[in-house]
């Protein structure tokens, strides 16, 4: 079996599979180390969904997998309504914010896609790449050489390459193997996800509620008058929700969402995962770069976790495509270009999501008034709103303030 490669990609999630595919498309020899995990088959909805921004739709088209997605399981988002805690209490302090794709010169704000839908398309594409070899195992040891790296797998294979791409999630083996330190913040919250059928049509509108205890509820549109719930809540609340029956969960979420979509019916059991912010001290190491959750995680209230990771990949593909002919793919100059390009947008998104989370946890009346008034003032300033949503979706501004 071949053991000499140009790039070794570690990770079998969406970011890992996309990285292996994207790098293979550049013509380099790729070894892909990932456990043998197939996306589940069948018609059941996947509780884990992503709100893909337009730049990442473009990336999936670049990887030639966008057209392979099951379009019957995808839904575009044309509008988004955000409600602050004063809007919900009818206190008169305002706190409503509305974003429209039409007002921001976009065809849609995002696409809601199930994780399994993306994974199936990526896994199918990976099977037909001739210069890619998959090793369905885990990496165990790393040896750094002058001009590359050696990795030993659990199966005993020793693989050599010029470059290692760590796209193996928040508990990244690649990051730990290089002893890269990271900052860490535990929100002491869980993200609870589930899918519902809705009594009322959603009209491709996403709804989000900020509560005065820091909890955030989002109902995101799915096809066939369904919605995906993402509820970021304190650990005791998530524990209580996970103890509910499907019927109790549906009633509780209908009430919490003010019956905006009418009575809800649970389609998938609730799942919960801890919410933590993490930032690696460096995104690069000798002959190595980190992509996605291996380098950073953010609070999910803006739905930007995977979007950041896919833009990491998009940036590295651009760096490779634009490199000078004399530079090898593991040239430290290229790695530094990648890190410089990704550090600022990552820290900015982490800062925004963290600040919003902290802001809505404050019970102080002045803070409460200020945050809701700020939402209302922003809603009354269309140019600023347009710039904000374009920045959040990773697009260049189309006008000036």
C-alpha cells in the first residue's frame, strides 16, 4: 500500500471530508485518515443542521458536491426575525430586528441543510477521486522531520507527507500532537436540537428569541412545513428538556416560541451537546495547519461554526492556488499567509457571539433597556442592517454608509 503522500488530512466530519476532497482536486496526493463512519440512510431527519452562508455554497460548488445534495431536504432562508426579551414581554422597549434577503441584495440569507445530506454528498465524491487514499482508522503518533511529517495509524501504517491538515474537531489529535495551547471558555450551557412539524407555514423565515437569562431559541425553516430547533440554554434547563417526552417537548417549545409557527409536533428526539468557546494559540505548526473546530469553536447563536471552518478550507485552497512556483505546499510563508487571513475573522466572530451571549445574561434594567433599544435602532437603519448581514454572511459590502 502507498505510504508516501503530499498531504495527510485527519478528520472525517464535514470539514475533514471537504478538506480531503478540496486538496485532492488540486492534484496533490492525499491520504485521508478518518474512522469508517457512514452517514445514516433512510428518510429520518437529522437533528444536526447547518445554516450555510452563500460563500460556503460557492465552496461546495467549487468542490462539485453542491449539485449532489438532496434538494428535497434543503430550505433557503429568505427572512429572519430576531426578538429581544423586551419584545416578548410587550414592555414597550422594542427589541425587534428583521433581516430580509431582498433588502440585502441576496437571493437568500442562508441554506438550511442537514449534516447527513452534506456528508453523503462528500462521501460519495471522495470515492471517485483517483489521487486520494482513505485509511479508516485513527492517527496515533506524529514524527516531525525537516521536510515533512510521519504519522503512525492505529492499524500500524506509517504514512509520510509534506503537509498535515488537522480537521479533526474540537478534541483535535493534530492540535494535541503538536502541543498547541488554546484558550477555553465554558458557557455552562448546552445546545439542544430537535426537528418539528409545524401547524403554520414558516414562509422560509428563521425565527430567533433572546431571553434575559442568556438562553437563545432558534427555529430554522425546513422543507414540508417543518422546522429545526437550536436551543442554547443553561445546563439545568437542558437537563430538564432532555427528560421530557416528545409530546411534552413539542408543547414546551410551542409555548416558548409564542406559537409563532402554531402547534409543534416532535419529529426527532432531542439531542444536547455542551457549548464551549475555544481558540488555538496558533493555527499552524511545522508542516501543519488546523482547520475548523480543530482551531476554533464559537457559540452557536449565529450559526457560524461550520461556516468559519469551511472558509478556513477555502482560504487555504486560495493560498495554494496563488503560491509562487518555487514554494512547496508546506512552505512556512504559505502557512503564515493562511493564519493571517483566518485569525481576524475568527476572533471577530468569537467576539460578537460571546458579547451577545454575555449581554443577554445581564438582568440589570439599564442593560436590558440598552440592548433592546439597540436592536430597534438597528432595525430602523437599513444601510447598517445591510452591512451587518453581509458581513455575517461573508459577503463584501455592496454600498457605503
